[in-house]
């Protein structure tokens, strides 16, 4: 059995495993490793300067001849420059996060770049489908980083019912059971972030990988509701300070306190005062291993489980 779907067809990949485009985390090393393993690697643009992102794309092209993509973080102030550069460099697909990519849709598609927006709700997903999205990544609130309100369990089937384009499930998926569950809900692919933080090729500071490895089930918290951009992080000193500002409804102070905190965590390894963005499934990540091993395990376990489930009904 192979897990061939409209998503593997669309992206020209072997396995329907898309790697989350995590800012300061998903660099070309990780993206190329995932793509070389037959999944879809994604470089996270985040707030990265345009020149640096261009170099990242070029490095990925040297490291793999397989398809890979870039995640556009739409809240970044220089997003217009970034999109212009991505159009010039060319990648197979972009995923988008934290906003509506509508104004870039036609230009990207005209260059043959597939557009896979991340949507946390059915209404936004339908709007994006109507203006040309090639697939929708439905991200549940189990995910790390900036999140919406619905869980993956309820969002995925509603997207599948509402859309004609394929749905990729994201949020809370870390092993073959999660992949099989997403497929049971009608998804034709999965996007996985947190598990790939602990890939050997992921360049984040080793202290962050250790923090993810030791995370337990209730170790994440969602902070920043008062800012309108809630983010899920692993609990630490910073998250407790932000929670206090949240309850006092002081969003401006949260924005000020939060600036630069993701890079402080992922690059410098400050897991106390940095922003340790990770999903609830951090608790399910138990080892550091090559990205290829992760991809192959996810697929082999999901396939075996789907076969076993078939055998269990009569
Ligand atoms: O984008 C993400 N995850 C992220 S972005 C990020 S950087 C950041 N840091 C602090 C505050 C805000 C951002 C860290 N993690 N995931 C995809 C995602 N997109 N989750 C939710 C959304 C989303 C939310 C609203 C997508 C569209 C949207 O639309 C609103 C609109 O404009 O209609």
C-alpha cells in the first residue's frame, strides 16, 4: 500500500507528509532532508530578511532536487518584498500562515507556484478555495505557535465536507496513529511541525530539543489572547509574565515583551525567557532522529494501522 493522494500528486512527492514551516526553526537543512525522504520540506520565512531567505532557497536547491516550499508568515512587515523574491526564485509551493494570502494568489499561481494556505476555520478556507487555493491546510489549536480556536478533530471533517480541494490536517499529529486518524477524517495529507523540531537536521539550539523531549501532556499554554494573535508555547518564565499581562488586558506590553523572543529561544537556546513555540504533541516526541527516519516511520506506522483497522471490522 502506498499513501498516494491528490496531495502527493499536487506536490509531486512520494509521501503525503508536509513539514511545518516553523519560523527560526525550519531552515533549508530540515526542508531538504524532509524532501529528500519523499515528504514536502518547507522553509519557514517568519520575519527573516529577504536576502537571507533567498540564500535559504538557493541552499535548499543545492541540497535536494525534489520539490520543496516556503511558508510565508503574512504578518511580517516586509511580506511584499518576500513574495516578490519568491516569485523570482521559484519554489514548488508556498504554505501561508497568520493571514489571508488573497492578494498574492494570482501572481503565485501565474508562476506555477502552488498555494496551500493554512486556515483555522471553514469560512476562511472556503473563501481561499474560491480564489484559487490548490489545497487547504486545516490547522487545529493543538498546534504550536499562532493558532485558531478549533481542534483538528472537528476542523478536519468540516473542511473535507465544505471543500472540493484536498485537505491537509495539522495540529496534534506526531506519529503514525495521528496520520491514520487524519486520513480517517478525510484528510489527504498531514502537516507536522513539532515532531520535526527534534529531527537531527533541525538547526534549533540543542536546549530547545531537550525541552521538547522532556515536555509532558499539560506543558503547553496559549498566551496572547488579548493581542488577537494567540500563540501556543511550552510554559516557562516568559509565558507566565505574558499570562499576567493577558489577564490585565495589556496587549501593547505583550507585543513589546514578545519581540525577538522566538529567535532568542530557537537560536540562543534561552528556554526560560525565549518563546518556546511547540504543539501539544511535544509530549509525544521522545527522540532525536534523522528526518528521513521520522518520515518513514510515520508512513509505515500509518499504513500498518490502516490495514489493521480494516482487518478489525467484519
Ligand atoms: O501561522 C501559524 N503559526 C505561527 S505564525 C507565528 S509568528 C507569530 N508570532 C506571534 C504572533 C503571531 C504570529 C508563529 N506561529 N500557523 C498557521 C495559522 N494561520 N494559524 C492560524 C492562522 C490564521 C489565522 C487567521 C490564518 C488566517 C487567519 O485569517 C485571518 C484573516 O485575515 O482573515
